[in-house]
C-alpha cells in the first residue's frame, strides 16, 4: 500500500516537473514554443516565406517539439523506477 502511495507521489512530482518544461523549436525562421502539457505557448512566423513553406516549417516545428516533450516525459518516468 505504501509503495503505491510512494509511486503516486512520484508521478505527481513528474507531472509538476513536466508542466514547467518548455521546448522551443525553430525551422526557417519560424518558432514554436510548447510546454510540458503539450500546449502551444507561442508561434512566430516568418513573413519572408511563402505560405506553403511556412506551413511545412510550422508542421516540422510542432512535430519535433511534441517528440522532444514525449522523450523528456519518458526519461523522467524511467528515473522513477
């Protein structure tokens, strides 16, 4: 029973720690910042790019940022064991 309570406390600590994390990715002058809850905090576009290039760079930024947050979360979970 106490092991379960200890694990719950560790999970809460990991969740709280992740919520404080921020990842910023830049592609072709476009920047995306997301937090550990995988919420977008900011987007900065590059007006010198055409719409198609902006969309492609934005997609790459989002995907890379989400991937990095997921890796960070997995690393924190592995340390719990």
